[in-house]
C-alpha cells in the first residue's frame, strides 16, 4: 500500500513539473519582447518583487520554520537562480527565443555531471555521452560560419550552467526544509540583488508599459512564485533525475511558442542542433538498466518501426503527401499486416521461439524464408510496375536486398536483424528528409546497445548488422538513382 501511495505521489509530482515546464517554455518570447525596450535588471527586479509579494501573501508564516542553515541554503539557491535568469534575460536580447530555449535546456545534461562531482564520483558514461551530444547540438545552434559563439548564445549557456547548479541544490536541500519558506528566501535574494544592481547601474527606470507589466506579472507570479513553489514541493516526492528528465520538454515548448508567437525560423541546422541537445538530455537521464534495454529491444523491433518509417516516407512524397499516403495505406500496410500475421502464427505454433527470431536456425526455415521474400518482393513489384513513389520503392528494394543478404550470412554466422532493420529505416528516412531527420541515426547505437544488453547478440553481431543495413540502403539508392526523387 505504501508503495502505491508513493508511486501516486511521484506521478502527481511529475505531472506538476511538466505543467511548470510548459509555463517556462512560454516565457522566452514574453521576456524577449518585454526587455527589448526595458532595462534587464529593472525587469528582473519588477518580476521577482511581484513573485515575492505573491509568496509572502500565502506563506509568510512558514518563515518561522527556517533556521540559519536553511536560510543559508536559500541564499545559495537564490544566487544560482539570479545568475540563471540574469544570463538568460541578457542573452535573449541577442538571440532568438527558440535557440535560447534549447541552450537553456542543456542544464538537464549538465545536472548528472554536477551531481556526480558533488558526490566525489566520476560521471557515468551515459552522462558523458549525453553532454557530448548536447555540446555538438549547442555548436550547431550557436556557432556561426567563423566558428565563433554568439554573444547571446554564450550568455544563455552560462544560464544553463547556473540552472543546473540550482536543480542539484534544490535536490539536496528541499527534502529537509519547508518548500514554501525555501522558495521565499530564493525569490527574495533575486529581487533584492536585481534591484541593487539596477540602482547601482544608474540606469533610468522608465514607466513599465502594459507589455512589461503583463510579462512581469505572468513571469513573476505564475512562472516564478507558483512554478518554483511547485518545483520545490514536487521535488520532495521525486528525484533530481526525474525533474531534469521532465525539464527536457522546456526547449520544445520554447521552440513551439517561438514559432507561433515570434515568427522564429527553424532552419535544418537549428532543428538538428536542437534535436541533439534533446538527445543529450535524454541519454543523460534515462536509467540504462536491463529493463530499459528490454523495452527498447521490444518496441524498437523492425516489425514496429517499419510502419512509422513508411508513414514518414509517404508524407515526404514530392508530389503530395496524399499521393504518398495512398500508396502506403493501399499497398504497403496490407503487406506489413500479412507479414506480421504469418510471424504471429509461426510463434503460436512453435515454428519460431521468439518474435525476433533470435535463433539462427529458425531464420532458415523454408516457411519463414518464403514468407519474408514474397511479402517484400510483391509490393516492390507493384511499386515498380505502376510508378510508385521513389522513396517507398527504395524502402522495398532495400528491404528485399537486406533479407537476401541476411539469409546468406545466416548460413555461416548471425548478425542482428534488429539493428540492420533499424539502420535501414534510419538511413532511408535521413536520405529522404535531409538533416531534419539525421537524429534518427541515433537509433542504431541505441538498439545495438539494447540487443547486447539483453544477451541476444554480441557486440560484433550488432556492429555487423548496423553496417550491413546502412550499406545495403545506400546501394539500393544508388541502384535506383538517388537523384530521381519521383518516378
């Protein structure tokens, strides 16, 4: 019963943090517009003063629970928070809301590294890989043709480091301190220091416009007082890792609001960089356990992924997405369903021992071989004879060649059909959609890791599967003429 209650509390906390992330994602455009004609620290002072007033109105009595140690913790967290928002707000004056959202999200990948350093241990390999991918993504987002980091992007990067320190700090202090009282101290620190900097700078404070008041009220009350109160409370029932993982949605929301409200242009380079940042965040936070490997191995099987691949290729048809999807729904999916039915029947009758046909000898059974060849060759012939879409024809040719090659190899050895199938799909989708789909190539090492982790294949068998899938797909594209996009 206790486990069920704890699980319910954790789910509630995670959902609350997701709503917080949605609110934060919407503030990038609002803050950028507000500070375009208003002093940065003056805006921060106004924002956090409103946040402090709102928190004191509901929680001033809780300040009695604080002692000097908890006040010190709140001051430290407040300094991290001040640095984060100061760097972010200054950076937004020199970069787009979408890019700022992705770079701010890098804090999620930095969290496990900082947490490991605080504990005196080296970061795990997943955290190192996540930071590496995220760093490459940041480079694509931020570096210009001269390989120089833009001023705004550098400031937002410093903001990401500051927020990472804040997440780690909240995870360390929140379980031992009243959450509302701790939040009040943090917000007070930011409000007081922002006001002091604004006054010391001698910058005139113009009368806030309705836009500034609206942004300050929204960001101060909802996105600061309420949001940080919710975060500090929720982190008592969940972990810093869960918090950081949920916060990966913030740059997605920021990019969405940037496109819808600020007319941000998401180029292929920005999309690819953002996708790598998100991949780095997820890799840093996913628990790389046997259970995770089992789930990846099960749901990333080619039998399932092929449907999504065909839909993407259909939508990418240069004539029209309706034309492409007509071929997918009318020709390809029926053969996919029939093939899955044959494999399901074979599994039930004991012809194969598992859905993925891990046993090398089972792959060579006549019924399985004939079914695999027929149900790949038939749609390939239809597409060729009736001028089907190029990319879908390329998928069937690649699939047919891959099956033949795999069968030949299976007589003497075993490679991972899982990985070869995923490599085929990811390569084909990337070739058809361009850099926008390049992050799909990360599925290849992900599935390879999962198949090795569950004991289905050796490292060499997964590597051979990936290489085979990529080579066969590129050969098929060359055979059909890569430049001939539509037949």
